[in-house]
């Protein structure tokens, strides 16, 4: 029989609940309450009710089995300030329509043509590096993945703008958490310094996207990429009006940002972890030397680079680029003997689940061998969900895996990266899980 008792959780403070504690240290707060209260935790975030689910079965039920009972979170509603009504933030029929439209871009046969671009761009950035120099590896990976997504999905060269776009992105992402505070919408149109910087950064990103749209329209050619498909869809709409420039912009912006920000973070954390675990790095180098023999990797090498894949998999376990998924209940929802009331938020954190010792003994250790098939099969599917799950699972997952493995193989075959002594490594959980102070590393040619 269903009980209406509230799950255990921190008491919080009058009116604000756990809001201040949560925003002061989101990862620390969620880790602490998960450890103290178990698989279902309740806490208040100002006027909002929040439930943290810490069991793979519960997460599967929300994302897959009962997905129709849930909407996207307030965070993604607020993300429309940047992403508009794109694939990540849209709901219902619009989301289904847009996903069907974009899906062919990520079809297996199509993304295989992207592999050469990924390797060439990675090789090019490696050729620009110099022995014994120090770089911010996060900036380098942002620059690289930005160039790759620009070329593969939009057939555009954005390398020359990478620094400006990177700064604009950082401004948007670092300010995003403040947009989640209750009633923050009331401050959106007030000319506060932070709002001015945020709006300038958003306009800078818009400039790039709209320029690509305009250039493609003027060219009038179907290049077979995402942008061509979006523009072509305008002409095929029944009302002959189709997608407006704004709708094309929203989808392009979503994939432009999501398609490089997350991968850049995954790669950055991979280089950091390899620098901290020389035994893992040595085994990775041995595989690359054996498989590649000094040449650049190709798509045919992907299946042979099994340890390289395990390295990336384990890096995304410890530092998942998407560190939390939030859903809002449409109707009352029963889970684990408790009822989540309609309108409440359910949080499911990859960061928390991926470090749960029930599924990962010695959880903070970087140990790629966890991902040999036998060990992987012993864990519940949603003990690992870096790309989400269900109908809203990341549409670019196969693209991201291919890019990550090929970039690691290309660069690690020729370079070794060492963390600069004393560099402060700290997590910045915003839209994605970034290194707060970048990742200063010294380059050593192998």
C-alpha cells in the first residue's frame, strides 16, 4: 500500500529549505545527502520540492519506463535564454518532430565520414604544440572540438573565431547557475553587469550561428550536413513557411554547443587522469603503439582500440560531462514506496551514481579495467548513464564516442601531458562539469 510519508532528507532552513546549501556546493551537497539518506532523498529548494534518486532501477523507471509522466526541468526551461526551443529544451510533438529531422545526421553511415575530419583536426592541433611548453588543455580541447563540430555538422570553418566563441561560451556557462535561483526571471531584463555580460556573450554566439545560416542560404547548395537539412526542411513544410530562421538557429545552437562542450570536458578530464595514473597511461601508449605503429588512426582502428575506449569510459564515469539529469513530474508519481507530487523535481546525478561503491569498488580510483565486458555486464544498466537514457538519450552519443576515441588516439600516440605542479584542479558543476581553473599541462613529445 502506498504511503504518503515524505522520504528522509535534510531539514533545511525556513522558507529557503536547502537552497543555499545546494547552490553553495551542488556536488558536495548531493554527495552528502545521498550518503546520509540513501536511495531516495527529499529536500526543499525554496518553493520547489526536490527528490534525489540514487538507485539505477529508479532512474531507469523515470527516464525509460514512465518517461511520459515527466517534463524537462526548470534548468532547461531557463536554458532557452541561450538554446531557444531546440532539441535539448523542446517538449512533446515539437521535440519528436525535430528529433526525427535531425536523426539522419547521426546515422552510422553518415558519421563514419566525420572520422577523417576528427583525426585531421586533432593531428593539426598536435602539430602546433611545442616540446616542453605549457598549455591550458581545457582551452585546447575546446578549440579542437569547436572546430570539429563546426566542420562536420555545419561544414564551416570556425577555427579563426575559436577564442572569441570560447570566451562567450565560458561567460554563458559560468553565469548559468544564477539563472536557476527562484524568481531569477524577474531580474532578466534589469541592466545588471552580469546580465549585460551574459547578453553580450549570447549575442556573440548568435552572430556565428546566423552567419552560417546566411552563408548557406546565399550559397543555395545542399551539402548534406545538418545545416542543409534544417534549411531544406523549411521548403518541405506543408504551409510552405516551414522553419523560421529562429527555429533553425535554435537547433543549430543546441548542437553547436552540446556537440563540443561536453566532449571537450570529457577529453580534458581524460588527460588529467592519465597524468595522475602513469600505469594506465603506459598501457594506453602500448596499445596505440601496437595498433597504430606511428600512423594516424582511422575508423577501422576503433574496434582495435579497446583499451582507449575503456580509458574514455572510465574518465566519463569519474567526471561525467552531464553530471545531473532533472525531470519534473506531470502527475503524482510513486517510487520506492513514496509519492513524488505533481510539479516536483526529480534529480538523478551521474556524478553520484558513477561513484557509488555498490557498483564501483574503490570508486574514486581511475581503473579502466572496470570496463572489460564481464565486469560491465555485472552492473545494472543505469549504474552508468553519461548520455542520459530513454527517448531523450543524447542524439549525438555515437558521434561523441567516435570523436573521443579518435582524438585520444591521435594525440596520445605522439604526446604525453603532465599536470603543472601546484595547479588547482577543482570541479565547476554548471550546465556541464568543467575544470574551474582550466587544466594547465606541460607537453612532452613521445
